[in-house]
């Protein structure tokens, strides 16, 4: 018989060892068990469900040599909200996200563990509660279930979705800060954007221009002696625009990756061919790019927060306190923003520039995209909270100015004030940050702005 990798041979460095026909089923089960050795915090349900959906879609390409039963079992697990226990650490992002996908497969086999109503228990026990039967693997199906980039790709999909929401919120918060600092919108003119015609810059300039439309605050100082604003205000089209270009690249990678066969070997008209579609390099590079974008969003936002709190730059009371000295005002919100931003900077170093060989140097170059994925989830959360702090600080500054901002900014300000009151005297503000972060994350602040001005690009 012809040796077929992972069907009648061992794996990795053991690929030259032939497996007897009567042990092929045992081989697939052993593969899942041996690779289920992850560690760290369990992945959230939304990530695990995304992993299963993406693996189902990849197998449905018909190039992986699995039975329909396997696809049906994954679909059933999704429909019945079967939630496997999947540790977040252990993948090197090259022979696929082997560890995380093995934990999913182990649970589908009725082994390992799963969650049910918030409790972690034996997978078989959860299956019984959900009326499911365990999956029995045949030739090729074990390796087909675990050879792929679905962990890092699932995280990239989810974080990309949230990043698009965040960058639009960052523009709304940026305009709120611009109003608070009595800046001009002239730097957002269409002529300037078209003189350097990046699509991202043109879109952002258009967004910012209409977010400023109808501002009483801006009208009040249009003849002031200031020549130009600081970079964190004036250069929003250029900075956010560059991030749009990066997000377009990430979107392209995702479109290709989630609709690809990432197994090895692949089957073409009866030919079984070994290749490397499991390698996570495209996703790893995109992940690192997203981590940089999210870090820059937080860094850019923190600079505007600092300007609003500095009386020498804002022409507002120090730290936006109504009785400075007796009250510290919003001083420490900037500390928190600085801490989160600095943490993001420390995590934004590209994971994909590293590689450690595995499997006795047979698998000698890794993508480490899974490491970037774990960082991405935290960087995103930090960035959302920094922009939430900017919303809180800018709202306080606009209250102190006592004039109307533009209609979309007034609408957002109104929603913020339903959840976070004006700071009159010092109070604990940790709950304020979390409340605004939830509104931001779920798109409610952006929705308010868009109700007034139309969809942002």
C-alpha cells in the first residue's frame, strides 16, 4: 500500500513509521488524545463556537477526506450549544492550531471536558444532557479535525469585527475631544484628503467633517488666533486613515482564510498530496498588524485625554475638577489610560517574528500566530477602555464649556450622561469606565452618533 501521511503513517517526525490497517482507527483517536495537552485559561464560548464553525466550513470544501457524519456532528454541536473546554495556550500556529483543535475533537469524541450552564464537567455527561452521541473517528478524520488555523483565525475574525466598531468610536470620541479643546475641523477638508488620496484617509476625513457639522462650540471660536491644532487632533484623518488601510488588508486575509482548505494532506480527484496549507503565516502577520492598529488607537486616544486634563493645553480647569485641590477630578483616569496604553505597547511586538522548531526539527518554522491571538484579545479590551475613558473625559469637558456641540456629539453625550453623571465632586469611577466600555463594545454609542449623521464609513 502507498503510504499516506496521517492515514497509515505516524505524525510529524514519526511520519516514516507505517501503521497496520487494523490500527488506523486507533491511530486517529490516539492523535486526538496525545495532542490534547493545552494549558492556560479556557477560551470563551464565542471563540470556541467560532473555531467549530470555521473548521466545519473548511472541511465542507471537500478536500479533507472526512465523512459527512463529521460535518453533521460539528453542526449538531453548534446548534445544541455544546461548548468544549479548550485551553488557550499550547499552539505554535504552524501545523495548524493543533492543541486547541484537538481539545475540540476530544470533546466531540465524548472524552475530555465541556461546559454546561457555566459548569465544567465530563464531555460525555454534557452530551447526555444535550441528547448527543459521541463522534467515532475513521481513517484520516483525526488529522483532518486538528490540522488548521481555526483558533487564530477565529480570534482574528472576532477581534477584527470589534476593531471596526472601535475605530469608528475612536473617531466619535476624537471629535468630542476636538470640541472640548476648541479645535477646528478645517484639517478635515476634502481637498486635503484628496491631495494624498489614500482611501482610508478620504473616508475618515469625510466621517470627521460630518461629525463636526453644526457645532455651536466650533462656531464660537472660528476667528480665534490659533493657527493649527496638535497632531492628535489635526492628524486624525491621516492616523485613522492609515489604520483603515491596515484593516482592509486584514479583511482580505480573513476572506481567503475562512473559505480555504487548511488540512494536510489534501485530496484532489483521488490524489492525496502533502502540502503546507495548515501554516498560519498569513493569519499571524494579519494578527500582528491588528495588534499594532489597536495599540495605536489606544495611544492616540490617550494623548487627547492628557491634553484635556492639562489646564495649560485645554484652557479648562485642571483635571476638569469643579473645585480643584479639594477634588482631584479626572486626574487618575489618565493614569489608567496610560497604564493600559503602555501595556498594549509591550504586547504589540510582533509574535510572528519568533519561531521555535518542534517535532525534532521536522516542523522547523512556526508562525506563532496563536500567541498573537492571545495578545490580541487583551489589547482589544484595553483599547476599548482607553477610548471609553476619552468619552468620559471629553463629556466632562463639554459640560464645563456649557455650549452645544454638534448634533451627533450631543446625542452621544446624552447617552453617556444616562449612565455616567457629570463629576461634581470626587467619586470612585471604575464603574463608570466599565459602563461606557459596555456601551462602546455593543455599538450603542456609535449607533447614537449614526442616528444623527448617517452611517460612518
